């Protein structure tokens, strides 16, 4: 059946994509065709409905989080809830899923239109979520669990690197300011005119009312983390002293 579907029929291209990426031939190839269509390239039906991968993305997001929770629970039997929650957040982050999609080669098959704006930068990770949603509907939870853990995570995730990587720059900045008795404020606003489905947020970090960092993202949380990251270059001991001197000069 695999050679027939890969080499014959009008959908052979899509059967090959799924087989090459994930190692199996799907039952319902239409799900995977849909998973590759980004909102910017939506197909509009006669009744006005737009067909794209957003619904599958929503489902895949939940499936990936559930499977990842299973994975971490098994891999780290002695670690507490806080550790597991933080590691799961790193694995399922937009940046991580985007990297997984690129490593798999999924980025070569995503159908999209539009520029390289902020709302576009995670389309490969979004398509990866949609694909996992399609696998879940087509093959079931146990199958997608084995696929995600055994074929993808074990090949492309470096857990040691993830467990030691710093991602919560906002908390780090807040802790530093509290320790050094400085006020920190995150001023975050959404850009006017952006789509409700793909909003863009901009954040400015103020330390003692002085602007020290800026960031943007698809959510308030992401924008604030990016803004805090822009300040994190100052967070070594020597650079903290430099920032303190700068704040002192500005407040005189």
C-alpha cells in the first residue's frame, strides 16, 4: 500500500511528504494537506468560509503539551512540578517548535503568502502543531505519543541543553531589580490595526522610569520576555554595575 500511495494518484505528493517526515502513510491525507495551509494562504469556499490550518493548530497545541508532559514525567522521575513545568514550557515554546519544524524539513512544504513580519515568523512551528493535530485525528493519541517522543524528541531535542538554558528573562530582571532596590515596569501595548488572530505586542522595560529595553512578540508574555532579554546583556556583575551607574546618572 505504501508504494502505491507514494507513487500513484493525485495525492502522491502529500503521501510522500508525510511518509518522509514522519515515517508512515496516513489514512486521511486531507488532514495533512490542510495542516500545511497557513492562514495567509487560506482557501475561501463559496459560502465565504476560509480553510486553513488554524483549527488543527489549536488541537495540535493541546496534543503536544499532553505528550510532552508524559515525556518529561517519565524522563525525570525525581524532579518536582516546578522543574517539569518550566522544561515543558521550553519544549513547547514557539521558538522550540519552529526549530523542530525546520530540522524535520517541514518548512519546505508550508503553503503561505505574506512578508517576513513578526506574525509570520512562527508559521513553521504553527504548521508543526497542525501536523500533530492531524496525526492525532488520523492515527490516535498512542500513535502520536510514540511518534513525537521516539521519532522527533529523541532525535532533535537536547534535554541537557534545555534544562540549563535561560528563558525566563523577565523573572530574572525582576529579581535583580528587587535585590538592588530598583523599580521595574513593563509597558506593553498591542499595535493598532493588527488582526485579532495574529496580534502584535510591543513592550518597553523601564527601570526607575528610564527606558532600558524593548521587545515585540505575538503575545504580551512573549513581548515582555523579548524586552527583558534585551536588558539581560547587562546582567553580569560587571555590566550590572554599568547599568547602575547609568541609572544613577539619569536620575540626577
